[in-house]
C-alpha cells in the first residue's frame, strides 16, 4: 500500500499494542473525527478513513493481499494482539478525506516511475486527453505530495503537513525536484461511486475485539501449559540422572549396597523430588550416613556425603 501524505497529526507512531480499538473508535465517533488512521505493522499496513465520526472505509494490505470492511478490521485486531506495529492518526478536511478515500480504492496505472525518466508534459497531456479522474503521487523516502485531477484537469494539491487541498503547486514542485523523486499515477473512483456507510454501525467492534482477545489468551494459556509439561519432563529427567549419579557415588564408597541405600532413603521421603527440598535433602543425607556407617569407615562416609552434597547443590 502506498503512503498517504500526512495531514494534521493527532497522534504519531504510538505503539499499536497500547491501542484499545473499541475505545479509540468511540472517542473518534463522539468527536466527529474526519481523517484517517494509519496502522503500520511488520508485515502489513492498514488505512481506516473517518468522515464526521463515521468509519467509511477500512483497508488492510497484508502480504500482497488486500482486505476491506469487516475482514480488514478483524485483521487489525489480530495484528494488534500479535504485537509490534505503530499507529498514527491524521485529521483532514471532509473534501480531502473523501478524495483520499476514493484514491485508495482506485487503480494504479503507473507505480514507482522515476521522475527524471518521464516526459511530464506528455504525461499531463495524456491525462487531459483521457479525461482522467485520479491523481499523481510524487514522493521520496521522506516526502509525499498528491495532485488531484477531475476529468483531466487539476483540482488541487496536497502534501505533508496540509489539512486541506491547496491551489499552490509550490510544495509539490519542491518534492518533485528532490533527488530520487518518483511518481505513481492512479485512476480514482468518484465519491458518488463509493458506498457511503458507517462500518461502526455494521460491525460490532467491541465483540470482535473481545473475541480476538479471548482467542489470544487461550493460545497463550495453551503455550504456557505445553511449556509446563516440557519443564516437568526436563525436571524429571534431571532428577533421574541425579539419582543415578548419587547411586554411583554410593556404590563407589560402600559397594553394591550403596545403590539400594540411596533408593531406600529417597523412597522414604517421597521419591527423587525430595532432592529439590532442602530439609528433605538433609534428612536423606542423614539416612545415608546412618546406613553407610555399617558398611564402611567414618572417613569414607564423610567423603561420600560431601560428594553427594556437592552434586545435589550444583544440579538443583
């Protein structure tokens, strides 16, 4: 989707994640807002036009797929909850809002043509001969201007910072003279051809927003549960490995009976999960010490316990 010139900015580049769409729409409706909302996401752009507090158009351009109306609003809700993106809100005059509205629903005849390679005089003569309803978009990476045409004759000019159509071509000429300036030619529909309706009367935005919120909450809960299962499995594996290593330590100091001794003392305290509880670890080691005294010397018992204590501390 091509960029639109900026009108009178009410908000610029606020985090989309902070936006509650139903609340914002209600505020714009109550204030009789005329202008457009520009959502920019990592993989999509959305333009929503208001006229007198009515949402007259919603267009979402996502991965070369254009959605309008309900589908566009639903897509914006999903993208907001997905994270990332920003929102800018620009106020316009009624006439300009309708011109831009008509333009984004029109057809692109030429896109991204470098101005220095184009016969502008010849192009304008062609537009006049074809009695084109449309506009020329002249732009660089940082500036944009539009020249509107009706039946091949220029209606006026619009550029960044304007709030209405102007009669002076000065700013448009300045942008056209900038290095790397390009031009798009668009054939627009007349305002009369566009359906004038209020999407806020046709779409239950609050219900749509809540259902999207619930869906994302459900997905997050599912992810948390799946992660918890993985964590429990990994924890169990680590404890199993730790128990096996403690048995090997005991066998190294007191022989084959060492493994049986470790297993018994852990089972007496509820199993290998006791290794996660400091108090139970103390009781486990005391039990191992008591049993080992009957199988080996005090010095080996002490050394074995220190080795076990170190293993447990470093791995839990």
